[in-house]
């Protein structure tokens, strides 16, 4: 049981971070507006949780202009994908033990 809990990653302990990673695991990338709409969060909430994942090197952020409008897109890193997969597997094992 202790090994299972050790694989639960605190970086994914908030629903917004879990949501960001879930979207990025099934899509090559997602832009700020798409994530905001899918997760139903405010600009500030999304930005702060994305920054936390970026600080862990779990996502990369690309800022560019499309026309005259700024566009921010996110991608899961290889490290992030592995960490998220291990987190999900640990949760699944924890659930199956109960």
C-alpha cells in the first residue's frame, strides 16, 4: 500500500492540473482558450495551474501571435506524460485495493 501512495503525484492533486494533463495526454497540444472552455475555469486559475505544471517540466508553453492576437498553447512533455501515467496507475491500484 505504501508503494502505491508514493506514486501519487502531488503535482496532479488539483482538478485543474489533472484536467490540463488529461487533455494534453489525448491531444498533441491545446491552446489557452480551449483549455479554459473545457475545464470551465478562469484565466487566472488556468494560468497559475499551467505555470505549476510548467515549473515541474510536465508541460511546455508556446506563446505566439496569430494575426494580431496572442495565442498560448500547451504540450505535455515526455517527463509529464510518464509522471501522469504513473499517477493514474497508482490511483487505479489504490481504488482496486479498497
